[in-house]
C-alpha cells in the first residue's frame, strides 16, 4: 500500500463544507465522485474519508465500513 497523508477525517456534518472547499461538492452530488476503494459513487453511502495521495490528488472513500477503514487510519 502506498503511503498516504490523511488530510482530514470528516464527519457527516461537515463533509459538504469540506467538499465545497476542495471543489468537489458538485461531483459528489452528481455521483461523479467515486469511492477510491469500491469505485461506487460516494453519494450512495455518503462520504467516509478524504485524503491526499502522493500525486497530490484528492482521494475519497465512501462511508461503507470496509472502505473508510481500508487505509487503517481514521480520525
Ligand atoms: Zn466505497
């Protein structure tokens, strides 16, 4: 597994604000933003995790327990 830097562990309450700040809110709502783990639209289960990868790209995981814990780190 590649090293990743968790930039935020988000709670459901403030995920929209975070996504908006990252410019991802529209993609999230339209279903274009997919979970990096299960590759389903994040909006289906809600946002579980947002982080930045080595390429400085934002990666997201949905709120499915298996997805948000796949990195072994949260909060
Ligand atoms: Zn997922």
